[in-house]
């Protein structure tokens, strides 16, 4: 259960459907947002903190860390004694590490930059689904998600989908904004998600999210 407790503090996930509406968006049209945040390093290329099918720039002082989902699941299953507690811990672990068609691969902590939240990167296996479909399944798998508004963007020769939605916590009775973008690559789909402690904190971190989207490129 210690492994699950650790990941609960790192990830949040899982299931319910969202509303489906459409808007048009463009990463290049929001390029001015990059000027609102100072650039730090980049993420995704070989040798970076998280090696991904894509790369993008990070806001200054945001700290990335790789998530080895396979290793975490193997570690938890190796301690399985067959009792109910182990079954519950494995179910919780799976729900934290996987959302829809993608698995947690990396998170970028905003706390060193003075914010409470993360950019989380999720990756999946290659397939036939387009970016919009991947994103719809990702949102549908998030508990309490609703009022989703989808759009599209282009960046670095990639065409992707993005979404803004709200999540309502049943336990707290509070609602907050979240957003994500997705692209598909020969190496599989990639989803980049921005949450936050609440809507106010989320909005403060949007420039870092837009920097990642607008500098997105294949590796």
C-alpha cells in the first residue's frame, strides 16, 4: 500500500464522461502567450528528464520527473499476497497510472516556480485513433469531468486536438478548470494535461501549458 500512497500524492485519475462541444483553436494564434513566461529547458528528446515521442519547451523553474509506470505496477504486483487489500491496492494503482488509452509517463512540477500544480504527460501504444478520439477517451476517463470544449491546433508540423473542461470533486463539492492537448505520432499518442489546485491557480499556469503546446515538435 505504500507504493499506492506515494502515487496518490503524484497522480489523480479516472472515470466519467464529459459533454462534447467544439471550437476552433490554433497554437500559432496563441504564440504571444509564450512571451508571458520565461523559458527554461526542454523535455522529450533523448537525454532529457523524460524521453517522449515529442519534445517541447518548459517554463523556467518547472521541474520534470519521469514516471516508470511499468516498474511501479511490477513492484506492487510482486508484493501481492492474494488478499483483498492487495486487490484494492492494484486497482487503485492501475487507475492512477492509466487514464483512458494512455499511461502516465512524466510530470512537471510547478511548485519551484511558485505555483501548485503539474503538467502531466501521458503516452500510449501506436494505433489508428486520431488525436481528437484519444483526447475524448482521456477526458471520459476522468472522474467528475464535464462541459468539455474541444478545439484543434498546429505546432512544429504536428496537428493536434485540445480541450478545456471542468472537474467536480464529489468529496469536496468543488469545481475547477482543467485542460489538455493531444497528438498522435508513429510512437503512439501523447497527451499533455494541466490541472491545478483550483481554477485560480490553474489560470496562472496556463502560459506554461501554452508554451509547451506552441513549441511542440517530433523528436
